[in-house]
């Protein structure tokens, strides 16, 4: 139990610190975050056209019959652009990062705890433990980021940056988890 708790806490902390570095120091993510030329106008258009907070896709073809005129129009819109995938929060959010940071840290500890639990069910050497945990990161990176590139057109550079962040984070966490799980 001690190894499990240490692995979860230490691995989660390593993931958290690496994530902070990746998002605040390295350019991977920031270089792909674009700014609308008139944010106030875009916000007004969203408020006028989004009836509630949620995920929006433009053009949204989810509930259209394949043979309908609306589907034909939506397909033409998709070909011409723009195509938008957005999380709209009409009621706004606090600019304080305190609560998201705390939630992010807790999430990383919980996931590192689960990966440590998996690792403790193996009989691997230290280097193979690091490889095992890194491979978990590869799986998370592939399944957690590529679908957004495939289905919603996320920029390739952003997607690759997210994948590097995830894989490197789990490699670093694997170094720590592998040590405490001996």
C-alpha cells in the first residue's frame, strides 16, 4: 500500500509539474492558440446564437438526415469553411487558475495512482517499469489527442505538442514511479 500511495503522489506531482512547464514555459501550446481579430464581436455573435453553454460544431450535421436539403447545405458549408469546434461557456468563468490547478493536480495523482497499481502487478526491472509507464503515456496520447485532429481538425502542430507533453510527462513520472515501486 505504501508503494501505491507514494507512486500515485509522486507520479501525479511529476506529471503536474511537467504539465505546468509544458504549458507556461515551452511554446508548444501557445504558438497554436490563435486570437480572433475582434473578440468582443465574436463573443456577441456566440451569445446571440448559442442558446446554452455546451459544445458546438459548425456546421453541425449530427441530427440531419443524409438526404435532406439541410445536410446538403451543411456539407457545402463544411467544404467552404469555416469549420468550428468550440466549448461555449455563456455564464463565463473565473480568470483565477486556483481551482483548475487543484483539480488538475488531483486528476494527475488519481491517474498516477491507477498506473502505479497496474505497475505493481508486474515483475519488471526498473528500466522496464519506466518503459511500461511511458507506454501508458503513448496510449493516452494517441487516444486522448488524435481523435480531435481526425474528427475536428485540430492543428497538427498542436496535436503533436500535446502528444509530446503527455508521453514525456509519463516518461518522467515513470522514472519516479519506477523508483518507489521497487
